[in-house]
């Protein structure tokens, strides 16, 4: 029998719209989040250990993300009542210095897998009944800017997820690119010149705030 496959939206495309019931009431996505960045993420199931550590971490970082104009939206194919019971249980747990953790961001009920299928979160090679650990970063215009996928067995790197938000916001604000392992305060990359004349001017520039390794690879110094 041929396996059913599910399409995945691509970077640069509009985030697929949906309405859903969540632990914080009904949401209309991404319309309700216009003007904000959103991290839409899925997890395989409630009451599972890896997911529990992830939700504790996301909840503990919620204010950090909010300070970056970024909201969190979670999803799994469990029921609303399972979600509520699990989130209540999380408040009783202590792990990695975190305790009394309350999850205030919405967790989508997706029993019919409608949303998960729209976002390609169901991958039969892993499971037909659980969503993989997907992360979609959606910008304030409702466009998908980053996609991450993790297998069921591996918890996500939350420092990297925050770094992605910071790097995208930096690129948008200053019209630059960020090099490997970029962190706030590091030098950034000036876009590659589009003509020989521009390339020559850039390499010969005396601007103290920029430097070139070659015509195609020029950096702007960040003020410390």
C-alpha cells in the first residue's frame, strides 16, 4: 500500500492559515500574530519525557522571546484535556534548575492532524500518529523564515532557536547577513556586490567600519 505524504511549506512562503482550539482559547493563525515573530513548534505527544523538558525550557524562556517581539505556539495531536492535564503535571516537576513552571503560551489541540499535515509535521518514516519535532519561525508579515526538524528521540537546542530570531531580526533591520556561529555584537557580512565597479569600490574603501577578505566577502564591524 502506498504511504500518504504531506507537503511542507517552504521558506519564504506564507505560513498556512488555520483556526484551532488551544489551551489559551481559539487562535486564528497567523492573522492573530500580525506584527509579531512566532515560533510554531510541534511535539510528538503529551506526557513524554523529552517533550516535558522542552516545554519546561520554552516556558522558562517565554519572557526572553517576548522581549524580542516573539510569541510561542505549540502543537501536538493530543486532546485539549490531555494538554491541560500534562501542563498541570509539569508545574509539579523540577528539572535542570527549573521548577513550578507554568506554560502560558497556547498549545494546539490537533487530534485530526489537520494543522500537522498542513505543515508537514507527520512524517511516516518516524510515525503515522505523532508529529516530529518541527520548528517554524514566522515573521511579522506571516512569512516562513526558518524551518527546523528534529527526530522524535532528540530534544531541541533552545539557544539556537533564540539565535535564529536574533539573526533574522538583525538581517532585516540592517540589510546584512550573519556569518557562521554569529552572536549579537559579532561582525556581520555586507551583501555581495552586484557589479565590478561596486566590488572595486568596496575592496578599496577606507571606511574604518568595514573590511574585506576578498571582493565577495566583506564585513561590517559592530560597535561594541
